[in-house]
């Protein structure tokens, strides 16, 4: 392996997450520019909202699921909707506008609860750095933009059991298409992505499927939410489908609790066990810490779409969770739902990063390898970054210049463990809703997940061993990836390299997986369907309260979850409107009955 300076290794050790203190003044991407985004017509700062208002639906979390859900509920046949977002609007942050701003957004993520940064860092109890979105559009406003549908078997598995969701696949596909008409594009594949495509095929990740939105085995190009000019589209852009008079989007609005009232035992109805309390609204605070109340009209609902951290956290803060845990924190118990915060999952990511010997363009994930369509083998993905680093010189030295960063190209191939089977939990360490809860994912604790990582890293090594990848080697000695011979060209690897006996030594590769595990930001669970919510995503024990987001998933839907979570928002919005009409028809029939 060609030598990489220790100092540079330290700077790049978290590639491709790249949570590095970067000097990026010379690398500002262009801002949004042009006409203001259409969603801004609905947006208001929470400071300017009334102390108390009434709505048909209150959606908490204007992210990947919340935006399409609110747009649908405020569309034809819907009602008056309040959508609450704790962060600001994407148009306020120029780095979010383009693919080139992806690295900067992550590098500038801030863990401080009071920060206005669109990405908030947190570190799991496993010691793995992670990020959660804090901006309108949620993760779709800060992510790498890759878009691919779930495999049909995912819907089947999530439909099993007494409380499994009975997915209407016709409506599922129509909901995907609704999202896709507005947000997705076919990427132009070249440079590093084209090389990885060829390497995957050489490594027998076949067949070649070309460009497709479907989750199919082999190598494929997925869609992107960046257009041909590199401009990002996010879930926030779906808000334009709402009726202007029905939707209000309050930004910098932090929900502190769900308001619940006891239900008179004589009037309790519905599924068993019958709810003892009902949600009647939420309390939220603005950036000046003033309290506001958003209350429900009769027949209205509160829907949590705050993500796999935010939704279980808010349930717990509202007294909905394991009764003994809530009591120990001094939180009054509204409903004893023991599995809130349990069954937390995050897909482990491991990979190899190198400094290539030839110039490479910046690229986010476009090409993926899916060795098996049923989700038993790790997925393979790749990215390339042109990273501006602070000059490695003393600031008081003769060559110091804050305007002359050193640019380094880094490329990476990674594997993502599907599922996963390893699970952890989330719990409150504070009753401050601005702070992230504690979470432990227990990465690779199940032997099946570790075995998948081992196999996935071997496939990564085979891709690197392909003839296509020879162009990215530098002159040197024998390859650290197992290819022998005098004066061979080799990779200049950043960070940990696979052991020399990677093809035969399961223990050594497993140790590599455990020591280098990171995240691809696809964490989910905490309000899992069948444990916390029913087949219609209603919270057990609480009337008029649902959770509609990735916290209800027990496994990730394919290579990337954003397509399915946006689809879910649209899907459930249509289902809820259908239920609303059914209730009205039932009341109308009762009122017109001769015996009424």
C-alpha cells in the first residue's frame, strides 16, 4: 500500500462521512437562485403563529414522510393542515442546493440543540457518529439523493402478522409515481461511477440492469433527486400540491408534547385494547421559547412524522411509553406502550477509501450492486469527493494562507448490511425536546449481520481487484488487497485496509468490520408496526394519534429508504382521506335513517 501521511489519514479517517473540520471558504456551492421555491407560499416562522389555532390534522415533522403526507391531507378531499418543522427552510442554506454542497453540509453539522444548522450530529452509545436532519424536507434536503424503490418482498414481510400493514400495491405504485413525477431524474454516469459499474460486473454482480427504479438483483443505476444541473429537489417540493388555503407550514417550531385527554369509558370504541386517552393537539415552542397550542377539530388527528429519533422521543416526552421508565423520569403516564423506543436499527456501513492516481469528478451514489434481490447479501455503493482541506502548514508559517486550501480527491466503495437483524433501543436522557435522545444500535451484534459484512467486504475487494480499477492505482510495491507480483501498482488507501488474507480469513475480516463500522444514515425503528402502532399506523392505546415515517420499519426497504418513506406519506394521506369520507358517509346514513 502506498504511504499516506499520518496527518492526512487522521484528517480523512471518517471518509466518506467526512465529519472533518474543513476549511471550505473557497468551495461555496452556488445558492438556490432564480425564482423562490413554490413551497415558500405556505411557510411561516413559528414566532408569527397564533397562540392557539384549530386544525383537522397536525403533522409533526416536515421531512421525508411529513411533507408528502401534509400535501396530500391538504389536497382534494382533505382538510386544514398544520405542518410543524423544528428547523428552517432549505432556501436559507445555499449548501443544500446542489450535490457539491453535500460534504460541506455534513462537515458543518452541529450537535448543539440551539443551533440553526440544517444537520444535527449525534453519537450513538456504540460510539458511531451520525446525523439527523433539522430542516424542512428532512433527510431529503441533506442526503446523497439516491432514489430506488423497495423490493415487493419488503411489503409482503411488512404485511405479515395480525398487525401487519395490508399494503394496497396498486396504491403503493401510484404513490411512488406521484413522487417520481416531481422529484427524480436519471443521472449521467461517468468517471468513478462508471468505473464502479464496470468493476461490479467484473466481480460478477450481475446481470446489468441499466437504469431502473426497481430493486432487482445485479448492477443497476438508480434515480437521483438532483437534476441535470446538479440542483436538489426534496420532499419540501411536494408541498406545492396542497391547496393554498388548507396548509400552513410553521418552521422553527419545536413540538414539546402531544396533548391527550382521558376517554370516557362509556364512549370507548375501536380496536382492542380500546384506547383510554385521545390526542387533542400538540404544544410547540418557537425560537423565542414562546408556547403555542395547535388543537384538533372533532374527528381530527395528530400524525408524528419526526423520524426514527424524533417520533419515539416525542411519544416518550408525552407520557406514551413504558410506564415504569416514564415514572422514573417524572413524566406522567398517558398510555403504557412498552415498546416505544425499542427495536432500533441502523444499517452498518463499511468500506475502503482511496486517493486515486488520476483526477476524478465529484459524484454521489448512482450505481449500486445488489447481489441478491431478497436482501440476504450486502448492497454495494460508491461515491467520490473533491475535499478541500485546511493547508497542512503552521498558521504563522511563511506559506500560510486561509484562502488556499489543499484539494484532495477521495473515492470510496462501501457495503451496506441489509435488514439488519441486530437491534438496540432509544431512551430519554433529558426532557428537553431540543436534545437528541440516547440510542444504541448494537451494530453487527448478530452473527448473521457480521457474516454479511464479511461477504460484502470481500465483494468490495473483488471490485478493487478488477482490471477496471487498475487505472486508479499508483506505482509501488505489491498490492495490499492480495494481488502479488514485482513492482505492482497499488492503491493509496486512506484509513484501514483489509487484511492481506481477506479472501480466506473470516475472523480477520470480521474484526475489520467491527473496527471500521459506520453509518449510512438509514436508521429506523422505535415505533415498529405491530409493537407500537397497528396496521394503519395508529398508536396502541391512544385515539387520534398515528406515526407515519421510518420509525415504523423493522428493516430498511432496499438500498435506500427515501423513496419508500416519501411514498408512504402520500399513501397514508390518501388512505386517511378515504377514511374521512367513509366516516362522513356513515354519519350521513345514520342521520338519514328513519330510526335516527
